[in-house]
C-alpha cells in the first residue's frame, strides 16, 4: 500500500509544485516590470545568484544531515509563509514586495524543486524510476499549465493579493505531499560518510558526472537569462506596464506549460528510450539554439517568444526527466550535498554570468543590445550541446560505481558465480609439483624399452586406473603425450591428475585441446571437460577455440563450460580479453537459440561478464537474487544503459522474469532449486554449493 500510495502522491505533488513555481514566476515578472525598469533586471539576476550560493550550500548541508524526507516538507511550508508575507507587503510597500518575491521565486523556488527531485531519487530505485519519472514530469508540466493559465485569469479578474494567497495554499499542499512521500520512504543501509562541510563542492570536483552536470546547468542558465531578457525587453516595449503584463506572462507560462505537458505526455518516454538521458538533456540546447536562428526571420515582438518558450517548455519536460535520472546511481550523501549546489547555485551563477554578459552587450545601445543578446544565446546553446553529449559516458561509469558500491552487501545472496571455474577450482588444492616427480614403474619400463614417451603412452592407454596414475607421476613434458591424455578426461577415477597433467603443458596444449573440443566425433563427456583444461592455456588459440565452441556446440552444457573457461582465462590473463562486440554476438546468438535444459541463466550472466566490465557484471548477477529492490533496479538500469535496446529486451525474461511466461519461469526455478539441493549433499572437499555441484557433474559425466 505505501508503494502504490507513493506512486499517486508523487505526480500530484509535482503538479502542485510546478503550478506554484509557474504562477509565482508570472506574478513575479509582472510586479517586477511594473515597479522596476527592465534595465535593472540584470542586477536582480546577479543579486539572486549571490544569494543562491550560500542558500544552496545550506540546503545541501541540511539534506545531508537530516535527509530530504524531513527537509522538503519544511522548505515548502516556509515558501507558503513567504507568500503570505509578500501578500501583506504588497499594499504597504509594493517595491519591497516585488523585490522579495523575485528573490523568493528565483532562489527558494529552485531549491524546493531540486530538493523534491532529491526526495524522489532516494525514494525510488533507478530502473523503476524511469517510467515513474516520466509520469511525474508529465504531471509537473500539467501543473505548470494550470499555474500559468490560473495566474493569467486570476490576475485579470482579481488583484495579485488573491493570487499570492492561492500560491500559499498550493505550497502548503506541496508540504503535505512531501510529508507523505517521506513517511513511505523505505529504509536502506547506508555507509556513514566522513563529516565534511565542503563535501558538496569536493564531490563536484571529484566526480566527472557531477562536473559535467554542473557545467550543463550553468550553460543552460546563461542561455535562459539571455533569451529571458530578450523576451522581456520586447514585451515591455510592446505591452507597456500594468495588468497587460500579468496577462501576457500568465498566458505565456501557461502556453509553455501546455507545450511541456504535450511534449512529456507524447514524447517523454520515447525521447528517453531513443535518445537516452544525454539526448534528452541535449534537446534543450538544440531547440533553443535552432529557434534562436529562426528568430532573425520573425519580426518583433514575437521573435524571442519561441527561444524562451522552448527554453521553459523543454527544461520542464524532457530535459528535466533526463537530467534528474543522472543522479540516481550516485551515493545518497553525494546527491544530498552536491545536487542543491548544482541545481540552485549553478543555475543562479549561470544566470549571474548571463546578466553580466547582458550588461556588457548593452553597451552597444538599446536597439543593438537585443540582437547581440540573441547572437550570444546561439553561441551558448552550441557550447551546452557539446557538454551534454558527454554525459552518457560519465553516467555509465557512475552506474558501474554504484553497482560496485552496493556489491559488498550482496555476498551472502550470491548464487551465481561468474568467474568461479568449478571443477578446476576444486583441483587447486593439489600440489602440481607432484606431477613432476620422477618415480615409479613408468621410468623403469621406459628405460627397458628405450623410449620413455612410448612407455608412457602404453601406460596411459592401459585402461588400468592404477597404472595411469603411476604414469602421471612422471614428468610428462613431450607434447606427443597430449593426444594420449585427452581421452582420459572421460574417466572419473583419473580426472583430477589428468586435468593437472594437461594443464602443466600450458599454451603448448592449446592446439590439441581446441581440435578435440571442436571435433564432433569427440565423446560428449570429454567435450564437456576440455574447457576445464583450456582455461589454463594462456594462448589466443585457446580463447578463439572456446569462442568458436560457443557458436557451434549443440549442447548447452558445453557452451556453459566454455563461457566459464573464458571468464577464468581472461581473469588470469587480461591481455586475452574477448572483444565486447564478439561477446555480445555470442549473447545474442544464445538468446535466439531455444534452450529448455540446463542453467541458461548462469550462461547468460557469464556472457554478460565477458561483454561488460567484469566486476559490475558479477554484481548484476548477485543483484537478481537479492531482496533489495534499489540494488536490483540499479543493476537493471545498468544493463539497459550499456546494452542495445533489442538485446536488453530479449535478455530481461531470462534474468529478471519480467516478461517470461509464468509456467516456464516456474520450471526454471524448480530446476535451480534441484541443483542447489543436490549441491548441498555432495561429498566433502569444498563448502561452496556451486563448486561441489560442478565437480560432481564432471565426475559422473
């Protein structure tokens, strides 16, 4: 029930929050331009930037110390109190009321929105957050439409004092919604971070994703300040002052909120799916810069409506939905301390830089200033686009870091071991030097016959386990013996010493072993056990042979063991790493091959580990069996980000069961349970169920 309630309350609260912000922006602009000249706008922008830096720092500190579940409701309640204060000041001192409302809307409004998204980022895991964030963004854009149109109608029918009272009530409703979301937030274990009052700034300097996000926010704010100034200059020149400005800005923000709602409702999920998070963020600069170019063909006062309109609409919809998701894989303390600084201080510093640029361009004269500002907006949009395109790589690395960070808590849940090469791992307790000791009857027989290699071959082919074991005590160094040793892998009694003897040849045995593995005439039992030896052959030939067996072997068991061997081989010899496209092709081929027998799930995770970063892939496998939905969601989000969409969709039913038929899923679970039960009853030697189970399969053929 708490989860379903949160999925309803989150969009409603977002709608009310953006309605408050859009409505306050409309009345803020109208009151400001009614009581102050437009030439003073850059100074107010710079002032809000100066105020935003300490405000954002304190917001981050409070979020770090108390968490968004406590801070966000208090922030919204404080905003409601400020609206009532401004309402009281409006008649007595309208200039002070307009100035206070400007700072309130520009600074505290941005802090409240940023903190609310922090609450959502911690409340929901990254994978399930994607569809929810799209709904929240759609609800927010609808709230913006209500706020803009409502401000226009209320401003026309009643005085601004009525509008400020309505905004206070909506802010109180936001506080109630945030309180409900905070109470339903699940508790997850968190590592205690060292106390550092400057941790937010330090994290931004340290984490590449945060640095680029901060730069995008600053550039987007510079761009917003430029197009906002151009629009307001044209609006004042065309409409004059008074209620006409309230109506114009109300309908402007209402129209942009409607556009944002339509964009998010119709294209939000599609843009996130097709363009990714980086493409969603980059869409802002692309459209604002593009319409800025078109503005040179449109006469005033409408030439600046479209750049500013796309700026407001996109930042409230697809840009916001993509931007907020970039924070989901980061540690909670990092999000709390750095996000407010980036969202608020970065935004206001960008606006301050935009204001300084406007003042510099105003030196060209009133008529040329607007044209120069439009040209500067196009240049800034190009810079923002370049930086936004770099976010995806940073995001993938942050996801990998998130998986590694959570991986330590999943060790007890690990049921799939990707790099544990089971049978050969169980042989590691043997003393390999014992194979090199020269003792026994083989030496005497070889001397008597004059050729120790021939004597060894005779003993190895005798079929007598005692004679074979005695022959294996000799130093078998001649490659001619490899062909005599390979068939002995079929015998359970001598499997361990034979595998050790073959492994002692190293890379010299790769050619013989690969030939036997790929030969259809080789007995199935031997083919299943050959990968156990190939993992010790540090040779490209061994790697390529195992890859070819992955593509040609008809038995899932053989392919599974080839995947395990490749993991063990590349773990020990990173220079033999399988190229990611080759591993992904093997994964795609495996998904296209019907396989109802064996542990296909483990095999798919093995192939994923070959194709992706090894440690995150291991933790993804463990996460599928954990009860922590946040870690599981992070793992799924990582896979969805790094894999092609078609491959991820085909993989999901096998690893997560989200779209697989129920009957098949139950059958696979039953097979998995049977294997685990069998593993617990194996003979002593190791305590790891998977290791014991793997050794028994090899011994019994």
